[in-house]
């Protein structure tokens, strides 16, 4: 389609705008949330005053009544209405309100970190994944009288598993109360799923919906008349136009990933400097926001600025669902998002950039209406919006299901095809997952969990491939090295590359690189970190993520406890890379590719084209003949991340059931 060549122009409907392009609608919009960054704009007030400012505070008695009379209560409320903090106080107040020490009366449990007291804790905050893992020990969750599923609308993999399991538990535990909190208007779907009333008599309903009024302001939404060829460039142009022509108020721009965010931040800083040289009195403060950003950098988006400064926050969808930033009046929506997607035909799970859903677009727009009336500039047409899916496809329908099936099998649910999923996954994805688990040795030929290997794999809070690699590490004589590698692979963005010191950072990072690839490079980084006594100054000098490395050390200790439990021998390869590489192959043999004569990599079983990611130490080196990888990310191409060179003979030796010898020989000859 044709696209304008000049700067993006916006038009308010109802006026003539020849050659200019935009339609507008006005509506009040809800939004989504989850809390990854903790920021309290009312911190100066007393706890009681803070509580009374929350809309849900007024409904306390009504919520109590509904919980007493219904097994399940679905509560719909916008971000900031208080549902996450106030509703758990039906049983008691959270730590700050009670003056309690965190980890005693009020505690939390996340992957690799349990801050609770089995005897003292009355209110426990935990991830959906940890709730499912608790069911392996206590299938009926007997120690809980009430469970609240917060941010249920996000429909993560483990939220959907928990939803299905809780429905089963409720049939055996009529006393268990379930509260489902959602920021979007999909409450009917939850009600229909949990309601156990098979009659037409509404008085016998077991599930009810309560809507909490929000406190958002109207948002004017503008659309382009023609698509733009480059939404990154258009984002920059729109920010600068708003800054030069609109009144007070901060700007929030949505992009798909860290690389795009950093590109736009750099472009805006340059343009802001140029504008400053023209004598413009109002300055721009440009800030990035994405999940891998260090927390002290994330907190900068909440800092107050003087009246002569306008903040511009360039963010991924973490700002759509995870944080609320006051002062935002203008939102720019690129119309795309990066999601994890699984193709059962190729057995490749990767990160892909796709159009946002209408629900996500509305959540983004709603960010402009938190403190006063705002404006949202959508860098796509109104027709394009109308064609967007209404909601994001649940993770259950676009993910590798091997971890799901493993968990369900460990919980005694043998016939996973008949499990009551809220959104049933594709049958082909189920079959592919069963095949992988069988190849890993986690399931037998009758698709039953094997003993002890299958049960042990299920106990690890990791991808089954990592679990198999760890459990095999003693046999290869390298459990010490594999522990470090597995821990490092759970951390995002170990390498820090500041935009103003890019070449220097890359040069320093190359000191850790080895020709075998990324896994051993990560091992070198971790061992150097330990050798230098986990020193933060050393990390800064070597452009490494200090908090990430500290987290890796914590994760390693937790994984080490599991290896001790399963009596995996504590051994080191003493610098020999081969045992380590062979052990990695024992877990990741399904993620193998070979270099083709056409200059690209191809997967062995289905001949799918892949490329080494530019961030890999193997990029721009002589391509190894055979590699294994951790994951695939799709942008302009399918890129392998965390790549290591291997020998083809190892695939035949360690996974003969997965790769027939004829297949390996055939592709080798080609």
C-alpha cells in the first residue's frame, strides 16, 4: 500500500484535512497491569489514607458478602483500583499495613526464592508457576482457604494450567474460595468456565462478577489514513511534533523490543539536542523502559521533572501491562508487539513481532487517561484496527507444551487430552510435546511419566531440556560447569552495551568469548565473576549486569540443592570442554542445525532455515558445521540464540531414537 513520504500528520475528524490522514474516536479506556516495578505515588500519605484513595476500598463489605456466598468471584477492575492489594486483606492486611516483617505473616514465593514461614505466614504471594508446583506436593491445596488469581486476563501458560486445576479442586473442596481478578472485560469467559450451575436457575450459580469502577479520563484516539513504511522513524517524528505543538504532559511510546527502544532513544536524544540549539525553552528527557533494564534505570521513569522538561518514555509492552506511570498525557502506539509463538510443524518456538490485539491497543491508549484527558496516536489506519484480533491469543495456544504436559502428568493427570483447558491447545502441539518428552526419557511408550527420570525432570522449575541436561551432568563428569551454564541461561541481558560506549563494551566482552560458542562463553563470565568475589565494580568495568550475575549465583544454589537431592555426583571437567558440550547435547539434541552449502543453517528433521543471532560469539566467525541452540527469535529472519558448535556424531550417540543414522549421514553428504 502507498505510504506518505513526508512526516506523519494527524487530523482531527470533523474538520477538512486534504491529504492529511487520521480518524479519531473518544472513549474511556481500561488497562492492564502486573507489578514488576514498585512505585507508590501516595507514599507520603498514611497507610489508611492510601487505602481510602483506592476505588475497591468502598466495596470491601460487598466483596466479603460475595465470597461468603459464591465459590468463585470474578472481579474486573482497572490498574490502580486496588484489587491486588486490598482484596487479599479480606483475610488480613499485607505486611506494611500490619507492621509485619516480610517473610513471616506476609510472604512471597517465586522461582528460586521462597520468603515464607510455614508456621507463621497467613498471606502468601506467589507466581502462577509456583502455585502449580505446590499442587505436586499438596494436590488439593489443603493449607489454603482462599486463592486469588491476579492479572488473570494475561492468560499465561501457568495461569491457564492453574485455572483448569482449581476448577477440579473446587469440585472436591466446596470450602475453597477463588477470586479471579482481571483488568479487562473478559469476565464472562471466566464466569462461564467456573460456574458449576447446570440448571437455568441463576440462584444456583457458583460464580459471580463484580465490576470495580475505574478512575480514567477520556482519551482522544487518532488514526493514520495511510500506513507508514517505518514505524520507528514515524515514532520519532510524532514525538517531536507533539513536543513542538502540544501542551504540557509526558509522552509514552510503545515499541516491540529492547533494540527498537534503544534505537529510538538515541534518535530522540539527537533531535532534542538539535532542537535545544535552536533556543527552544522546553527540554526533552528521553528514557527507555523494557524488562531487561536494571531496576535503578527503570525507576528513572517515575522521577519528577521541572516544568521546563517533558519526559518521553520509550517502552516495550512492559509499560502496557506491568507499570503505571503518572503524568502521561500522550501515547504513541506502533501497533505491534513481540510474542512467543510455537510452530508445531517445525517444532520451533520463537519470538515473533505481530500486530497487537484490540484489547492491547486499548490498554495502551488508556495510559494517556490516568491523570487527565489525553491523546493516543496510533501509527496505523482505523481499518487496520478493525481487522486486529479482539484479544491476544492465550499462551496455551501458541507455546511449546512440553512443560505443561510434564506438570500435568506429575500431578497424576494421565489423559492430558481430556484435561479441561479454558482455551484448548492445538492437538498437533500436544503430539509434538509428547514426542519431545518421550525423546528426553521423561515419558515411556505409553506416555506415562517415567521413574525416576520423568518425575525428577518435573521437579525442576525449568524447561525440560535444561532439567535433562542437569540430571545427566554427573554421568558426563561436569555437573559443576553445567550448573553454572543452566543458571546463566535463566538470566536476561548479562552483557551491558551502553549506546555511548558500544565499541568499548563489545571489545571487553570478546575477552570472555570462546570458539565453542555461547554456552562456554557464559560459563567463562560466571567463573570470572566468582573469581573476582562477585564484585560490582569489576562488573561495571567489564560491562556486565551485576544484579543479573548475583541472581545467577542464587539460581545456581537452588539448582545445586536439587542435584544433591537426586544424588547427582559433584564433578568438574577440569577445563575439558568436550564433556560439557556432550552434556548440553544430551538435553538440547532436538535443537540441532547444520550449515548448508547455500550459506544458511537448516534444522535436521524438517530442513527449516535458521541464522546465527548477531549477539552470538559465533556470529561473523567461520560457521561451525553443526550447532545446537537454546531458542529462536524471528525478526527479518529466524535467528538462533545461545548457539554452540557440536559434532554430528554426538547426535547419533546421545539421541539415536530421535535422529536416524540415515538422516544424519544424508544431510552430512549434502
